[in-house]
C-alpha cells in the first residue's frame, strides 16, 4: 500500500526513529525523519505529506503543539501520535490536538504498519486533495501557486523567489490573525536573529507591492509582536 505515500516522522529517540523509518520504507512508504518539533514544522511547511507521525515528548516543540501548528497549514492531513504515556488525559489532549490515532509505546512494527494503513485509508474522501494541499491559494483577486512560485492576477503573473513564496504562504496560513515574528522567522529561515529579522522586513515590503492592486488585502505590522494579513472576502 505504501507506494507514493509520503510520511513526516518526528521522533527524537535515535533508535526508535531509525527503526520506524526503516520499517516504513521497507513497506514502500517515503519517509522524512526530523528529530525535534521545530525542524518537523519547517519541513511540513515546505512540502506536502500524506501522513504525519509525531512523538509527543520532543525537544523544542512537543507533539501536541506541533500538531496544532500543522493543522493551521493543512487541516486535512492525518496525524498519528506516539507516546509512552497511558493516562486518559493525555489521550484526550492528543485527539483535541488533531490526532487520527494514538499509539502507546512499546508497540510491534506489524501493528504500527496496520494502524498507518488504516489511517490513510480512512483519510481518503474527506478532502485531502483540496486546493490548499496542492499548493494553490486564492488571495482576494490573486491566485497564488506556491509550488510553481507564481502570483497571478487578471492573467498577469508575478514570479516569486522561494523565500518570497515562503513568506507569503505563512502570512496566508495565518490570515486574519496575528503571526508572531519569531514563528515566521523560525519556520522560513530556521532562526530568529536580528539579521534574518531585517531580511524578513524586506520581503514583507516586496510582497505588499505585489499585492497592492487589490485594496482588500492588507499586511499590517503589529508593533513588537509580528504581522497580520487581513483579507476582506466581501
């Protein structure tokens, strides 16, 4: 079943992570393995996945927080949590964070593969092939093609650099809400130091110019906090 299905694995345990990745690949899944939550979020932001498998206890960003951030980018992608915890409260929190399944360690590899296949099968027919998953977004009167680095309006296309597309995508993902500056910097650049902050300001200015022909779209600076893209859909 695994052919052509791409899985993002976030697991900080070296031995377990290697074992899971190896076994998934033996079953013809494509796997990208990251060892902390922040790296996994950066990876998910820039590629499309059919399934996420997240350990709950990880450094820098735990699995629950990671799932909540992933759901902002793609509400439909299925998520499986891995955890050593067995408390009812943890399972409830897991499902509230968007889990499609919850596997308690230790587990057999055979059971794990069966659970992965079951979640993928259940996910079909519920919108996993929607417009956002294909990297196409509607911003007011603009069509934004993230994968092909294009912003089009009235059949006139503006080519974007990869960083411009990354910044525009994260603004859109958080449209009509405040996007913390540190969040944008860590996802797009991987760190939030002074120099990357100044670089992001330049990209925000460029994107404002690209979107200037539609007055329904605004990108506001929220002083000391971050940015807010407002799109008036009316």
